[in-house]
C-alpha cells in the first residue's frame, strides 16, 4: 500500500506538469496573438494610407484628427469638439502634455509618477487597482493592464519587467509636457 505522502507527491507532480503544459500553451498563444495583432495593425495602416492617398484635397479635412490606433481605424475621424466614444492615446512626443489623455489614462500616469517621485519602484496593476479603490479582481486588474500596455505602446510608460510599469524616459509630471 502506497504512503499518503507518496500519493500527495504524485498528485502534486501531476498538477505541476499540467500547470507547466498550460503555461507553455499560453506562451504559444500569446506569441501567435502578437503576430496576428501586428498583421492586423499593418493592414489597418495600409488601408488608412490608401484612403489618404485617394482622398480629395490632399487627404486632409479641417477639424478632424487622424486616429493613431489601428484598432480605431474603422471609426470615422471625429471633429475635435465632438465627444469621443473611445479613449484615444496619442504617441508621446516632446512637448505633449498629459491633458491630451482621458482621465483614466491620466490617473494611471499620476499613480506611476507618484510612485517614482517617492522612489518606490515600478507599479503593478494590482497595486494600481488597490490605489484607485477598486476591487482587486481579475476583470479590474486586466482592464488596468490593457490601459497600461496601451500607454507603453504609445511611449508614455515603460515596462522593463513584465507587469511592472514606470514612466517612460522623457515623460514628466502632469504639468510638464516633456
């Protein structure tokens, strides 16, 4: 008759193997997703470029903004004064202030900037959720992670370690545009 400890070790080993297998599968899917998103972005950019070339009067329309996010490329450019149904995150450049971002994105940048100012190191999405008074549940944390990743992709934040966010080089506090 096998020992109880031996049975527990067998079950633990089986569970660990299952976790390892699922992690490998998740990594494979993440890599495949990254390739698919890149392809999607390239097609969206190509469609926008062709639209610009074929548009009358040099492809510019007064009072409209170009949508920098290929995922928003299906939406028509809206007049600057119109309410935007989706938050848009422009690519950071010297002189751009935080005021161009929606309140949610500004709040994330402020939390990361406060953390840097206090020399507390990078900020995780779980810590952001707690700091914002949100329930630290997967849905809330993933929503914050999505926004933080978008800020990384647009040059506002940096992610030197997975899931740990800091201000990108050159991005200053809310008042300064550099």
